[in-house]
């Protein structure tokens, strides 16, 4: 990928991405851009004489799978003068949240799908009901954020659907379990405005990304947070209880109260990318202090080994068995 | 707090892990229902040991203990006949974890070793009183010598 920061082209931030078009914000103006084909090429340089200037390209591979530009990227672009532009370089990213791509068939090679770049925090959004929250999916988001060293916030939407009902107790128990680990959990409702002020405070002055399943109310939450956006939302399917993939592209919105938020399309799967199975326990904060204290030290896989401190902590009730199960499932998958 | 099964946890599905090796006698155990006569094989048919892998519900695979579970004794599932009387039903095997004292009751499979089942029943007559009390507190009544004919009938049939 070309990350030449010496280019004379203008810098800007990618705030929206649709298929083939990137919207770059610079000085309050938004310019739709394409990207230079150079960004889609991976160059292999000759190593025979690394000091030679200019470096000689030995071969070029056209990368058709991975999108080199993500929402949140700081790019250099050239204004064509006809209302369009071309992105010529992507500046080095502070961080990037990525997932493993779905594969069309078993055995096919997955690739990296960057969801957003240059983030300050990850906001994992789940619905209290319709669709039912998937705590294992939440653990995936949290592990991904931990691997990037980013703080996470858990937001549970549609609380009005379960308030006063039987599920409320389960929801409080789950929220308590995550708060005990150290993750802030906010119960919100776009209908009656519950928890929105608290959420605004947490989002202010930061670049956040909203991630979650389709139909959990990410865009609805955004509409409630900043009235006037008028983003398209849709009810979940009554028969299946699943979302309808209403948001189809990623977009960054500048918030009136400071900061920015990136709305993303809902996903049904979130495969971890660039997370090593050997160090997975490091990304579970409640397991971190126990790493290395097992009978087999750092060699322990925390699966069936005798004298495992993490398994012991689960048995004692110090670690949630559901979190441990998530750990085991993720480890098997990596 | 034990959450409801349907509320967002992945443990609602019982995963079929296939054949396994017994943690106690190391025999390879086939899991196919054609052999076991039950859909969910949960103990070795040769030594009747089990493994502590479930925590709240059968098949949730939430236990981190994973130690062996020894066959403590036999119990009978209680059922109600057509006149509303409580009568002993299916014979069940009681397992206790060797590490954390967790207890489970499991269905006897078609290919379970009958001689060992009878041996377990005999041995259970001399169980430690504390363990019997612990089981009773959990609502599990170990079959005693008075129910020997019931055990015989369930395992070997009636003439």
C-alpha cells in the first residue's frame, strides 16, 4: 500500500465509504473520490541493491480483495476540479478495527476487512430483545478492542422492550458481570431517552465506532443521540427476529457535542483478525493477572492442563464460565 | 445468578463431539446412538466413569473443572402413574466429581456394563454418610439394599 506522506496532495479524512466511492472531508467540504490504482497494488521491490534510488519494482500484485481505504483513514487526495477527486495515499493508521472476511467455501483463504481506522474507542451495541443479545459476539468485539489497546463501551439498546419483564433480571446480571470485569455497560432506549445523556458524555471528544449485529438499533441510537440526522432505520423481521441490514455502508458523523462516531452495517459474524491464540488470554482482562501462574507456566493452554490457574478461577467463581467458554471457543477457532 | 437458557448464551445447543477416550480407563467410546441407545453419551460404558464438563444444564459444556466423575451409585427417576401415585421410573447413574464434588445424574446407556452397574450398586451400600446426605440434600436418593429387586428387574428384566 502506498503510504507516501511526502506527496503534495491535500490531506483529508474519509468519512463515508460506498462501493467504489470514498467521501473525503477537508475544511468542511466533502469531496467524492475514487482511489488511485497504485493503492490497490502490492509492489515487490528488488533486494539486490536496497540502496539504489529510485527503488526498482520487481513485480506488482493487484489486490482485488482488500479495500485499502477505510472510514476514519487520513488520506491524501487530489481534487480533479469537476467535483470529484482521487485518493493518492493513505497516511499511516494509529489503529484499525478489522475482522476476518467470510469465505465463500471451506478451505478458502480469508482476508482482512478493515471496519474503521484511527479510533479512540469501540462501542459494542446489543439489543435487550429483538434480536436477543449474543454475549459470545460481544466477547469477540471486546477481544478485538483489547488487541488494539482500545477502551470498549457496551451499550444495550431497546431497554424499553424488557423493562419490568422477566428478562430484565438476566440483563442486569449480564451487565453486572461485564461491569465487574471493568467494561462500562449502558442501558439505553431511543424511545424514552434512557441513558442517552450518559452515552453523550462517554462519546464526547472521541472517535468511536458502533459495531453490532444487524437490527440492534445502532442507527436508531445515532438518530436519538443527534436529532436531525434522519438516517434510515427499519424494524426487525417479525418472523425471524433478525435485522434487515438497513445500513449498507460505513459513515462517520461529527457530533454536535464533540467527537465523531462511525456507524457501520450490522454483521452476523465477527471473526478475529491478527489475534494470536497463544496470547488470547491477555485480551481477557480478568484472566490477565493469572497468566503465567499455572502449573505449566506460560505453556498452559488453559484447556485441560492440570493446575491451570484460570480454570481454577472459573471453578471458584472468580471468572464467569460464559467468558471462559468464549475464550475456549475463540482459541479453538484461531 | 443462573441465567435463562434462551437469553443470549450459546449453550442452548448441545454440541455433538463424536467419539471420545475415557478419562479413567482410556478406552475409545463410540458416541453413536446405535451403540449407546441414547442420543447423548455422557459416560464410559466400560468403567462407567464420566467427566465434569457441564455446569448448569446437560450439554452446556460450561464447566471448567473437566475432572473425572466416579460412579457413586444408582437412583431411580420418580414418575407418576395413572392414579397419581409416585413410582420409581428409569434407573439412573449418579456421578460425583473427584475434584470439585459436583454431582450429576445420567441415564444408563444400552451398552453399559451390567456387571459393573451391579457392582456399583453393591458398593453404594457402604457409601460415606456425608456424601449420602449431600446427595439427599440435592434431592437424589441413592438406592439401598431394599431396592435390590428393582435394580435386578431394571437391568436384567423380569421373568
